[in-house]
C-alpha cells in the first residue's frame, strides 16, 4: 500500500463513492482511524465536524474519485 511507505507522518485519504465519503487516517504505516459520511446534505460541514470531533487537523489530503465522476476538458491556451 502506498500509504505504508510514507514514513511517520500522518496521512489522510478520502474516497468519494456515490453518496459516501470514506476517510482513512494512517500514521507510521498503521491505520489509525476510519470513518464515513453517508447521505449528508452538507458533506463539507459533516467532514469538518468529524475531523474536529476526532481532533484531526489535516494539512494535505489524498483524494480518490471514480473515473465516472471526472471530466477532462481540453483548454486551448494562447
């Protein structure tokens, strides 16, 4: 697993699957915490509340999206 090779820093990963945000927290190669936010009307607020309740303060996050959620648009630059 990629997160296992990143050393002792705390790493956060979020995967968006349909109506669910799944969050994993890894530290020193070990899974420290996981939780999911399901069917939230305001998922950003629910995520913030979960992070605050667990006293987690991520500076960076790795985000996983299904290919069907991603749109690639060609931009023409001057």
